[in-house]
């Protein structure tokens, strides 16, 4: 039997069992919101990953030039390896793993 995870439904009062793949897919969708306007939460040292090129690196590798301005004055990180704005950090609440990044790549690209 595949591994299963229990997660709360959107109403918060019912638990749903998800397989590992389903949980990974849900995380891939939820973590995406942290891939833009993310400079402030990427500044503390942490493990980061790019779901375009699948590189895993430390946030300390990001330089000022890796952040692009958004219309509202916030900044979005671009990967220091491929230059795409597909960077998330572990501060998003998800472990940065090759599996999560690959699931995000499959879903978003």
C-alpha cells in the first residue's frame, strides 16, 4: 500500500487521506505562491531550489542582481543558475527536495 498523508480539508473539519504523489502534487501547487515577490522571505539563510532547472542551493548564493523588481516595489528572485524566476525557499513551509522541485516543474512548465 502506498504511503498516505492526512491533511485537513479546506473547511478544516474533515481529514482526507492523500497518497505520497497526491500530497506532493498539492505541495507543488501550494508552494508556487512563494516563487514571486519573495525577496523578504529568502533573505534569511536557508535551503532554496529552482523548479525550472532543479538546482538546489543556499539563499546566501543569491546576489542583489538576482532579484527583479515588480510593479508594486517588491522583488522576485531569479535562479542564480538558470536566471528563471522559479525560486522557492524552505521558509515557504515545504522541504526543498528534488521530488518537490520536479513536481513543480511538471505542473508549472
